[in-house]
């Protein structure tokens, strides 16, 4: 189970992870805290579904949301930096996307941006899934993608 591997990695290194989710609505956080002992490495997670919450809680710039939209690389980078600061965490995992049905911000359903911040470094990934996937399944797939990306970034940074 990927969540268990992530938890073991964080626990062994005494690192704190915080999430900020939009399109996944807390699903990533829920999956991470399903692991027994997750309070050792998770202290605070956010669901910042509305743009106003992204601005107020995470410090995403209003101009970023106007110019690029919430479903953008620029937005998830700012979400990651804001999450680290707001949660006093070592690592942040953030999601923003369109679960559907239908497009949003001129972006089709199935579009998601993920960011992982580890210290000063922020890594991003764009995910594009079929817009035909039902909303609930889309959220599950988005959460899977986010956790895989987090694991990949943890693995890469651990080996350097």
C-alpha cells in the first residue's frame, strides 16, 4: 500500500507532511491518515476548494488565479509554498483540477495539476485523464496520481 510506504518514509526521517486539496476534496488526506500512526507525520491538512480559501489560507495571489486559473501550474506552486508556511511542514502535497462533469476555467474535466514541495524545491505534474470518467472515479484517480507523484518525488530526493 503506497500510503503505508509514504508513512514509513516520513516517520523514519521525522518529516511532517501537509496536504492542500481542491479537486480531491480531502480524499488524499483521508487515505494518508488511514495508516495507523499517521499522526507522527501529519499534523494539519487543508481542503481549499474555493479560490477564496486558496487566497486566504494558503496565500495564493489573486492575480495568479485571474491570469492562470486555479487549475494551473502557477496556482499549485503557490499552494505548495503556502501550505509549507501555514502548516509548518517539511513537505506539502497539493492538488487542483477539474473532476467534472464538464469543463471549468476553459479546462476539460480530467485535468489536474499536482505539486510537491520538499523544502525550497517545488515539483509539479500535469495529469490529463479522460473527461468521460465519472466524477467519483475521477477523484479516486486524481488521488492515486497525487500519491504516486509524492512517492516518486520522495524517492528521487532521498537518493540524491
